[in-house]
């Protein structure tokens, strides 16, 4: 994971707004009821995929949080070993509350691990700790997709906040469909952000796998478990991309459909 938290919150708030306003902007009359078919056909299946991905990462985590790693290293110890081997002795490792709340914070250059990962000596602990250190190494090495991602966060935050207002105004007022299309374009920044997040997350996990093997933090059996946990986590980012693409497509189809009816 990687500080996408303000954005995720904004998105959640927006998704709520979209379902509330779906009758105003889309939908087809059916005896007084309005059914937003695009929501049913696109957004709901995507949300189901996202829920499955979440359930899978939780079950992989639960499974491998119970199995101790062969060297009995804690997540914090593994993280320290990898950081130090990259000359990142100055990057602190903090404990933060919660479960699966682990993240790297580029603002203060800290690795933040949940209590179970920080102190735990399970296969899941070393895997997640190594993944977060992967982000710290990306940051130190100015990994390019990471820089792109950081650069578009403000654009995405702005886009996700203002897009719906423009779309509704564009559809409600006359002769202002162009405004709705600007809203659609701004809304696409959410999906673009999710797309750029993928290489960053996959690369952090790849670095984690390489490091735990290279430094002898995990044996082959441990490494297999680590891979399962990290792959399940990566799938949640794929699911997030699918969800934002589905939402984007729905909004686009509603606006372009309105254009054709005029
Ligand atoms: Zn991550």
C-alpha cells in the first residue's frame, strides 16, 4: 500500500454521490421507477470483483499470519535488514495501529507497519514489511512510475471532486453538454491514477521477493507464502482499476447517450 488515503476517501465519497445522483443524470423511466442499467451492468459487477479481491487478500493474510517464518524474524527486523542493505539506515520503521494498515509515507520517508507485521514473526509479516520497504527503495531511487504517480495525485483529487458538478450542470442546463464532457475527462483521472498505481505496486512486491531471497530472510517455503500474500494484495489494485474503469464507462455512456437524444 502507498499513501492513497485522501484519494480513496474522496473516491468513496464520490461513489456515494454518484449513486444518489444517478437518477438525475441517467436512468430510464419504468413505471415511475428509474433504473440505471449502466450501474447494474458495469459498476455492480466491478464492485463484486473488488469485494472478492478484498476477501482473498484477507484470507491469504490470515493464513500466512499464522505460519511462522523459518528464521523467526519479525517484520520490523526484515524491514531493517533490507533498508540497511540499501544504505537506507536513516529510514525509520514505525508501528501504526490497525490491521493491514501498513504503508510507506514518502512525505516523511518512514516505513509504517501494523502491530502484527511489526512484531509478528509470520510469513505474512516479513512479506508485507518487505513490500513497504520496496516503496522506500523506489522513493530513494526516484523510480519513474512512482514520480508520475505522485505528480498526478493532486490532479486526480481535483478531478474527482469537481467532475460530478460539471457533469450534472452540463446535463441540466441547456446547450452545455460540452461542460459534461469536461467533467467526464476529469473523472477519467481517477482511472488513470489507478492505472499508474499498478506498476508501482507490482514493482514494490517484485523488489520484496528479490530482497527476501537475496538476504536469506526467507527460505523457499517462506517465499512461496510471501508470494501468495503479495499477489493477493496486488489483485486488490487491479480490482480498484476495474472499478474505476467501470464507473468511468458508466458516466461516459450516460453523457454520450444524452448527447444522442438531443
Ligand atoms: Zn504497496
